């Protein structure tokens, strides 16, 4: 028995990836609709190898009778239409930041807190920030073993996090730099080609950026409210794939062999850690992969019970589309979806 599925924001990078992921994972679909703004209505998007969907207008779409809607249209759009869909009886899985920190909206990473989908009292479940998702997937098995006290993370985030326009800007600037054309910075505050920018989202009163704040509060909501998090989020000239250098301080002594075994066995994690040239994962190598890759695992001797590692994942897949689809799959497994 299949489900009636709506994909909102279907013409964007994440929306297209959601459609691709639903097809690849053979989510039980009886009927599927692609939704976007009025200006995108009539465009065509692919669902699987053989099916093409004509995009419909979100503004006028009636969600009555639809089982689940996977949203990635931008926060302002979700703010209006996600509650409308939920009121019509359609479960919403929202990929924007709009609902994440609302207390009656669960924030879910299926490898970490799958049962929180049961708390969707408003009919809305939030997908966490891309950089948060991969970090908590890697942290969960370690937290279960040694209890995390504090996390310090520096991110190396791909321009795909800023959408297609961010990817276009990197391409155009890189090409322009090589042929001597003038460089225009429009999507980012400074030139991104051949550069790193320690600024993602807007600045807050304490000097942190909104992206850094998201990583802090989302990690606490998903994993444990007692964990202290300090993040520095950096945009780097990589098209797809976020990387993170993570240092963790635990409550209990760390056994490196046990940590390795826990990561090796953890759902959604691939431990790729050889102490040799090339014995680690990089963003370029993991594009299109579902897993979160952990490398460079080592004891941090500068703090009590310290451990450091390198973590990479495809931010369009596990950081967005895949996680949303996995939430829907979790609801199917728990018999919480439709019918």
C-alpha cells in the first residue's frame, strides 16, 4: 500500500534531490505531486528515470487527502503553507529553519532520535540544519558510550548550502579569476572562489552567526540539552559536501578502540580512518553518498577525556533530502502515516 506524497519547492536543488531520493529508495508512492511558486508552475521535474511531473502552483493546491508533504521552499513560504497542509491532515516534514526550535515541533534525525516523530502534535516535523545533521549522526554513538560534555566544531561548508545561486557564483568567479575577468560577489559577502569566508547567515548580538547558533541549539534539542557547543561556520569553495573538524570533551574516560567500534557499528556512519596518505574521506569523494563519513579519529590530550575527528557528508543528501525522506520512512515503519 502506497502513499500520496507532495514535494514542495520541487524546482529547487533540495526539492529535486528529494524527488530523486524518494525514487531511488523506492518510497511507497501511490501518487506524487511537485509543487512550487506560481512562476514555476508548468515547469517539469523528473521523478525517477521514467516519470516527469508537471509542477503545480503551491498557492492554490489543496492538501486534503494527501498523506505527507516534504517541504523545502524557504522559511517564509513554509511559515504560510506548512500549517495549511497540516490543518488539511497532511503530515509536513519541513526542511527550512522556520519551525525547528518551536517546542511542539520535533526536530528529527532518524539515526539519533527516531521516536521523536511521535511528538508531532501539530502535524509538522522539522528537518535540522545540514551541518547539525551530520555532526549529531557522528556524535550519537560516542555520546551513548562516554556522555558528551562539550563540543567545539569548525565547519567547512560547501556553496550548495546557499542553493543553485551559490554554486553558480563559485563557478563564475573561479572561471573569471582564471581568465582575468572582474569578480562580482553577490550571494556571499566576499569572493568565494579560492577563498574561505567565516560567515554563514546573519550576525547575532553575541558575535555568533545564525548558522553557529543553529548548530548549538539544534544539537541540544536533538541529542542532549546539557551539551555545550561552540561552533565556527565557514563557507569554502567546494560545490557539494560539508566537512567538520570536531573536538569533543566527555564526562567519562575515552577508550579509542571502543570509540572506533561504536562508530563502525553506528547506523548512517562510515568510519574511513587509516593513518596513511589518503586514508580519510573528503567532500569531493562523498558526493551522492548517503552516509556520514568519520576520519582522523584521535585522542585530544589537551583536555580531560578529549577526542577529535573529521566528519564529511553530502549536504544535499544526508544534510537535507535524504534525512527528510528517512523521517517519512520512519513514520511508515511506526505506522504513523496516513491510511
